[in-house]
C-alpha cells in the first residue's frame, strides 16, 4: 500500500518514469537543455536538433549514416541538367503528415509543401519568413539564399530548383537540418486563425514521431499514427530535460532514463568503466581557432604568425580548457571529413625557436598585443578567458606583452569591424557536410569579420580556388582543391586550430541502433529496446 502511494505521488511529479523506462514500448531520453522550438528551421542549437530533426521531420534528401552518400527521403529520385544549374526532384506520392489533436491533414505531401518550406527560408514575401525569427538565428540569411534563384512546381509531385549558378553544395544544403519539409495546409490554417507562431511550437511533420505535449520539462512524442516510411520501433518517446549532469547520470543508473546527453567531462572516465552502459564518443566539426589579424602589424608578417603560434602550448590549453571534451587538431576539418588532408603538419610548441625567429625578424618587443575574445562561452570554446590567459602566459615567457579584451557581442562586432585586435579567439560550427561551409566564411574576400573572416585574409588566388571548387563537378578535383586550401592555411598560418569538440551520448546496454549525426542531431527512429536483464531474471 505504501509503494502504491509513493508511486502515485511520483507519477504526479514525473509520470512514474522509472516504470515507463522498464517497458519496451517507451524510450526516455534525458537531455541537458530544452529545445528553443520544435522546428530546426529556426532553432539550430544541439538540444533543438536532437528533439526535432530526425524525430519529427523529413527532407527532400538525406545523408546515409553508413555510406555518407546522399540518398532519397521525401524525394524518391532527382536529376540535374548538364551544367548543374537546375535540379528536378520527384516526390514520393505516399508521404503522410502527422494527425494530431490540433491538426488533421486532408491530403498527402505534395510539391506545394516543398515550395512553401524552402521559400520560407528564402523569400521575405513568405508570410512565415519572419515568424519566430531572432537576430542570432543564421537561417534567415543562410547559404540557400545565395544558391537558389527559384523553385518551380512542375506537377503535384515534381519540383524544379533553379540555381543562380552551379553550386556543389546544393545537395548538402537540402540534407541540412534547416531544409525540413512542413505542411502548407497547416500553415494556412494557422495564418487564418491568427496564430502563425504556433507552426514552430506545435509541430506538424512527416517524421517517425509526432508531437504530443510539453509540460514541466517533459516532452512527449508518440509514434506516427499513419507512417509512410518504416515505423518507429518504440511507441512512446519521452524527452526529460534535466540540466544537472550528475542527476542525468543518476537517472540513467536508476532506470529513469534510457539515454542521456552530454555527460560532464569529469564523468567520462567513470562512465567508460561502467559495464552496464555504452558510451558513444563522436568528433564534431566544431573547431576552436585562433585568428591572426593578417592586415595589421605584427601579424601581417607570416614569420611573426608562425613564430607566435609556436610559442603557444596547445596541449596545456586543451587539458585546462576542454578537459576530456575535445581532441587536438592541426586542421580546420575533422579527421572524418571526406576532404581531410592527412598530410597536414603537426603544430610544434617551441618557445626557444619562437624567440629566435622573432629576434631575427626584428620583432618589436615593446608593443602590447591585443587578445580579443567573447565574454560568453560558445559551442566551440567553453572558456575564452582561460584560453586567453594561457596564451598570454606563453607569450610572456618569451618576452611578448599582451592584454586580454573580453567584450559582449555588440562591442565585439564593433571591434571586429574596426580591425582593432591582433588575435581573436573564435571558432566555426559547420551547418552542412561540405568543406565550403568551413573555408568560405574563414577565407573569402567576400566575407567580412563579423560574418566569419576574422583573419581579414583576402587573396585573389585563394578566392579563385574557393570559387572554382564550388562549381567543380569532379569529386576528386574538389578533394584536391580542399587539400590545397588546408595546406595554405598552415603555410600562411592564417588561423591556428586548437581542438575539435566531441559529442558524448550514454545509454543502457538494452538500447541499440541509436544513430547520431553531429550536424543534424540524434535519430531514434530505428532504436530497439529490450527489457533490462534484471527484469528478465525476475521473470
């Protein structure tokens, strides 16, 4: 009787999740943060992508998790014209939208839904273009804006995308999280009701799960009632928002969670030794960088850029700032990238050689270098100030003076625009599976400091290589060009890469088939769950 009372009390507070986690038709995912919306078009943080992209939606095409090739999703096939300026997509005619308490679709997905979804991103005339928009959300000015000239409906199940010019990144952009397909019928209904903002908070998609409710930090999804693709293996998907990492891990051990996101770096060693759980570690494309202001003294001299780079002890920076949360890198691209150049040289920490090179180059040791950094931590650097302090100490050891300037975003933008800095602690988080998404913002003459080119690098040969690589149809030639760009960054020391961040997911041994894409989020579509071993023994 006492047990029943306790369980009833807990049920009021938590839904008696420990009981739900032991049955095989429910999966409990404990996240560290709440999603900012239920639409990856407007929310690109990891927590939002995990809760939405692969759970609720589909794209025209997707990236196969094994082969890493583009494969059909909503589109059953596609073709391009000879000069790669037009792409025609043929839609699956059986794609069904979610049927919920707040919306009942009257038809299957068609070309109108695809055009509406993509034009929401592209056209200021779309009534949903500015709905739920925020200045920090890049999607309202993302790469598709400059790629796509028009989208034409050929018939109900055929759309043609016309490009401004040939662009090798189109497919990668269409497979990105922001290119999910929404329901035009639902959008029209919300517009007529005077509540267009609900499109991102009461979602309607075509994915394996559909939204049920969100209360008291608990998000409930249920399996798509009329799935057009293979149905989800789990009936009920529950996201439990638990900010404290110790509580998340405790919930995993107690059975209140099946999967947890982002354990604390200090927990990783302990978790890796626990035989009852599986630890997934995946390198991401998020890279922490030091940008050298190549337009002003002393870093307009490549000798000084190399010398002061070699005075920085990156191993200490990684241990002190990133703990177990990152891997050191000498490259802008992660090792799993299809364009990664394995011939890049290793960074050499050599204060003695640094000092010698500076003296031989008549470096002015009386000047004070300005280390600029954001106050707020980011996805690619958890502590900018600590990073700056370590660099400052390294330089002080060879007699180079520096000051640390931490600024809020508005002041930071002003300092970047004016060029009033010597180095800038920054990073890059790619949005798509194409190296152009890394190199162009960092190296293009057409990109200013606020948009990403904080080295202020502008070189005609570099620009020509960037632009020619974008229109190349030969995959091998594109790889060769990106190899060349990686060698350029090293030889000219335009940027000094510090580390690539890691993604950690932990789940119980009775959970299998979790798929994680570090760009678009976790997929729980094909997850299998069996009863825990202890329960089987009790039976």
